[in-house]
């Protein structure tokens, strides 16, 4: 019996690698996205993964979108909260719009997505929730008070939800990637990457999206049933907490 997995932001970057890896393991995957129809259509054509468009910062949109996934594929057994954005700026210049956009998309989305699926997971005595935080939620980052606060919030959310659901067969874990070779990081000038960023990473390279995806596949598996509330750093040794 193949399980149903939702990957938010599952059509590009790290999320696309997660969607593909879960599909390769036999899951029925629903990959969500926000607005980039072209990338989503290309991803669907290349992979055959079902794509769904809704805004994870809206609770009502999540309730409606998840109901559609359940109607199409069946009850949600694996949820990967991966969708995220940056709106960087020093706090003394940050606008309320920058602050709320990041908090709503990167933190409130965890409530919006988990709340509609958690009761079903508890009733069925099985569930796997994997949240994608960031190294910058662990250590803080200049110019990212909004992002660091949201990503640190994801870690606290994970630990609390893990405690609430451990006895019900539902595990909740969080992965904190470091610098991963996605479009976002590829946009950084080559010399900045080579002179300023990669020297800070002890393994001396960027991470690949597939390296995060493999960790998700493991945490989603039956074999990971004793692991809950854990924070997995995947950052090439850049920050050890
Ligand atoms: P990308 O920008 O490559 O992809 C983001 C995905 O999230 C897209 O599919 C996008 O949809 C979707 N998305 C964004 N906002 C929303 C929204 N409001 N509702 C629904 N979907 C949304 O991101 P990355 O792959 O680089 O990052 C993925 C996650 O990993 C993020 O949470 C990020 O913070 C985290 N991370 C990334 C690191 C990196 O080095 N790349 C390092 C540490 C953490 P659309 O295509 O429509 O825009």
C-alpha cells in the first residue's frame, strides 16, 4: 500500500528533490506551490508528480487544498513542510510587510498545514511530519531577523507537536539545512560563493537538494519510528548545535 505524502513548495529546489525522492520510494506525492505555474507544469511533466497551487500562509487555503489532495489521493500520512521565502533586510530598515510575509509563510504555515491533518494521523495511529527549518534558525543571521525568528519557531513547534503525538504513532522532526545548491544560492555571485561562503563550510562545498531529500525519506520511513522531536543539522559542519 503506497502512502500519501504532501510536500509544500514541492515543485522547485529542495522541495522538488524531496517530492522526487518520495515518489521513487513508492509514495503517492502531492507537491504544492504558490504561483510559479511554469515551473510547476514543467516539474509535473518531467516527474509525473501531482501538483497543487495554494498559499500555505492562508489557513483556509490549506484546509481546502488538503481536502482536494485527500479526495484525489487518500488520507495524508506524510507531511513535509518545506515551502519558505526570504525577505531580507536589517531590522532598522525592515517593513512590516517583510516581517509578516516571512512569519506567515515560514512559521504560520506549519499551523495551517498540520492542524487539518493531525487529527486523522492520530486516529489512524500513524503519521510523519518533517519540517524544513534552516541553519539560520539555529544560529541567527544578520539581515534575517524575520527568517531566523520563523525558522527558530519551526524548531520549537516541532518539539511541542512531537510530544503531543508521540504516543499516537505520529513523529515530528525538523531538518536544518545549511547552504544548498538551489536557484536561490546559485544567484549569489560566484566569487562571493567561493571566497566568502564555501570557506565557512568544513566539507568545502554546497549541499545538494538530494542530500536533504534522503534525510526526509529516512525520517518518513517506518524505520524512523523511534525518532521524534529531533533537529537534524545538514550543513556540512558549518554549525554544530
Ligand atoms: P525555492 O525558492 O527554490 O522554492 C520554494 C518553493 O516554495 C517553491 O515551490 C515555491 O512555490 C514554494 N512557496 C513559496 N511560498 C509559498 C507559499 N506562500 N505557499 C505555497 N508555496 C510556497 O526554495 P528552496 O528550495 O531554496 O528552499 C526550500 C526550503 O528550505 C525553504 O523553507 C527554505 O527556507 C529552506 N532552506 C533553504 C536553504 C538553501 O540553501 N536553499 C538553506 C536552508 C533552508 P513557487 O514555485 O510557486 O514560487
